């Protein structure tokens, strides 16, 4: 993509993610610099002020591929990865790319084996803040 979409983060997510990043040595996490850059460019809002269609931590998101295939993923903290194919860690490149996006936006996603595909975020199926969960 030529231009990265604007992103919105909650102050709670930002604080928790900065704590995780501060604990990670750069040599064991090659994407640390990229995630830090994403956090630095984000508009930060209070949890109760985040729009309901923005991907926050622990949000479940529905996507559509170029082929028309749909799937859902939940964006989670590293400690909440359970081996499920329905969860993606914020520390994965795709996970950090999802954080702060809004429904309707499109991103490029790495293909297994190389190359990229376009993926459109169709809907934020569940967002903790929308559900009134401000301290999760």
C-alpha cells in the first residue's frame, strides 16, 4: 500500500503495549521497531471515547479476502495466544497491522510462501470498549 491508514488506540492499550515492548529485547523480536512506530503514529483516545468500529486489543474482527472468503480473528496480547487459529498476537506483523484500523479499511497481508494479498476489514464483531469493558 502506498499510504498507511490512520489508526486510533486507547490509552489503556497503548500503556499495556508499551509495557510489553519495554520488556522485549530487540534482538529477539525483530518487529519491535515497527510496532513502536505504529504506536507512535496513532491518535490516542480514552477507552470510553474510541469509535465502536475501531480494532482495539481483544477485538474480534471479520475480514474478507480478495477471493471473497471471509474469516474472523481476535487480536490478543501474547500471553493470551492459545494455539487457536482464531487468535492473532499483537506481536505478529499482521496483528500490529490490525490494531487501530476501522471497519471498511483494507490492508496488505503476507501470503504463506511469499507475496501479499489484500484483506478488507468488514466488521468489528466484538470490541471490549463497545461492550462497556474499559478495564480488561
